[in-house]
């Protein structure tokens, strides 16, 4: 009977899995509805009836059922008194600092929550990012409580089913990837890994070992090439930028070469494609929704928490209360940008947050292959036709790029090497396709030393090879 070894890359945006029989790696097809079947979009949609839909189908279900629909909100009395802050809703702009809120102005108030009473389902994306948040232990979905591990395990069960089917029998042991840094805080890193481990167990992977994701990509390449070499992997996905420097032995079979290899350093930052999408939205789209306008006789600025809620589109519906909508209508007639505030109201009332976020991401991806593109979204009161050029985009991502560069320099420093000591720089992960990022790397290491690996599956492939020796 063939022995199969399994590698799983649970990604912020896409997940993949591979099995290895000691000679060949097989990358699994996990989502036939996706453009690329070997990538399973890490999306989960739970319906009011308790059905779970994962992958591309989850996105389609959300768009079909939740977008462009009447939302019915009800204020629910939670039945307890809490010490509440009374006064205006604090402005959660950059300047907002909870420590500066006047805590004297409190009294016992009745706890209430705004609930959507007719929602057909909830969509979860970037669950991997939630793993690190101690404060987020789980959530109620239509009256049923799901711990974060349970939500993640629903996606992992789909992967497990794909692995078992391909291997022809249950595979209960796997090597999972993990980012070098789930978070900038060490204790959050430990929490995230423990939660991922528990989620994997719930999905049926009884024995789980973790390896850094970029190590997977490094092994995948090294096992297909000859000679001893010092490799750097730069893996930039949806949630994290991971860097690894490894030295490989050049002689013998896979086992001997892996035995003779060593990880010189790893480094990483929790900054990648999602952060870039947020930055594009902030700079290019917020003004279209009136973020810079003034309203009322006192010419007040718009409260920034409304705009920050656009970035958190999964909770955008919470703004769709009678109170907020009436307030927006009043602001609109007294503002210097009525079309902007009308567009904002339409965005909230029609729940267009998700399709707009998808359009921003699509425009960003197009820009990796074109010099300019447009962010287009034209429905009802919203008319977005924003030109996005590469030069402006490079400016928008400057700060994030600098953080990624910082982790690359950190990896060099920890390994005690200079750019000349690196034989090859391997790039993987969707965000590594951005030309400004490729230029940053080729300026430092030279174009001849750059090598692109499969964007979405190289990590899982390498982890399956590593699995044979764990
Ligand atoms: N052509 C492209 N140009 C720019 N960005 C892209 C392109 N294709 C995909 N992306 C971005 O890459 C990210 C997804 O990449 P990937 O699937 O490698 O991430 P992941 O493995 O799920 O995340 P992570 O490894 O951070 O957990 C998304 O942010 C996506 O928008
Ligand atoms: Mg990844």
C-alpha cells in the first residue's frame, strides 16, 4: 500500500494541500468552482438553517442572498445593566484614544445590541487573521455559538475530505504551515498556533506538526534542483509576509539532502494583500463616499468610524439603523457633497461592502499586469470609476512595502548574510506578483537571482515532502 504524506497550507485568502509518496508530489484539487481548482478560497458561509458552504460557493451564496436586499434590524434588550459611557458615540478616527474618553460620564445603562433579523447567512473571510485575536473567541451565528477553532475546522474538514479521497483512505497525520508571525506580539503567536492545532484536530487530523510556511516553499524548490545552495524565500499572501533563508546540501537523495540542510533564519510581518486592499479603499474610495465633506451649520467633519466600518464590510449592515440613515439624510442636505453622502447611504442600505471590496482586489490584481486600470462599480447612487495607476499605487503601498522590506533585512541580519551570499530568491504568494515588490527584490538581489515558484501551491507541496520526515 502506498504511504502518503500530507502537507496543508491554510491561508488567509486561499488554502491548498498536497500529498507525497516519497517520489512525487500531488497537489490536490479542492474547489472545482474556483478559477484555479487547486486553491480553495478560505471563505465560509453559514446559512440561517445551519448549513455551511465553503470556498468559491460561499462567496457566490453571499452575493446572491445577502447583497442588494432589504435589511431588517431590531434593537434587542440583552437583559442586563452595564456601566455605560453616555454621550455621543466616540469618533473612532486616528485621533481616537479610549484612554482619553471621559470615564466619569458613565451610568448604569441597559445593554442592547443591534441584530439583523432577516439575514439569510453570514460570510467569514480571513479567519486565519482572527486566530491571533485573544479577544475573539467565537461568535453566535443565528443562535448557535461557534468557537473560532470550530469555524476554521469547517474549512479544514473540506481539505481533509480532499486529502482522504486522493489518498484512497483516511490520512490522519499532516504537516501544517504557519506564518513566521501570525502577529507582532509573541503571546498572540502562541494562541494562534494552539487554535490552529485544535481546529486541525477537530477536522480529523489527529497528529499535526507545524513548519514555517516559507520553509515549505524552500523545500519544494530545493528538491527539484541540484547542488548545495543558499536560498531565500519571500512568501507574501493575503495576511502575512514571510521570509526564510535556508542552506541545502547538494548530495544524495531527498532524505540526505534534507538532513544536510539548515534553516539559517526566518522573519515576517502580518502585512500583505489584505492590508494593501484596505489602503486602496481608504485613499481611493473613502472620498467618493464623502469622507472629506463638511456638513451642518458648524461645517463638521464626517465621523471616521463610519468609514472604518466600510473596511470591515462583514459588519457594515450594523450601520443600517433607522437612526443612522436619518442622520445621514440630514447631513446630506446640509453638506458640501450630497452625492458622496447619497453614495454612502446606498452602500450601507444595499450592503454593497463585499462586492466593492472584491472590485478593489480585482483592480489591484489587474495592476500587476497592466500599467493602469479602473476601479469600477456603478449601481444606483454609487458611481465609482477611479483610475488607478502603477505609480500612484506604488505610493499607496509605500508604508506596507517598507514593513515587508524590514522583514527581509531582518532575515539577512539574523542569518548573518549579505545579498551577495544569497544564491536564489524564490518568490511565492499572490502579493509577490506586485511589480513594485518584485522591483524592490530585484534591486537588492539582482534580476538574475530571482525565481518565481507556483504562486498558490508551492508551500503545501514542500510541506508534504517535509511530512515524510516528521
Ligand atoms: N496578480 C496579483 N497581483 C497582486 N496581488 C495578488 C495577485 N493575485 C493574488 N493577489 C493577492 O494575493 C493574496 C492571496 O495570496 P495567497 O493565496 O498566496 O495568500 P494566502 O496564502 O491565502 O495568505 P497568507 O499566506 O498570508 O496566509 C490576496 O491578497 C490577493 O489579492
Ligand atoms: Mg500563504
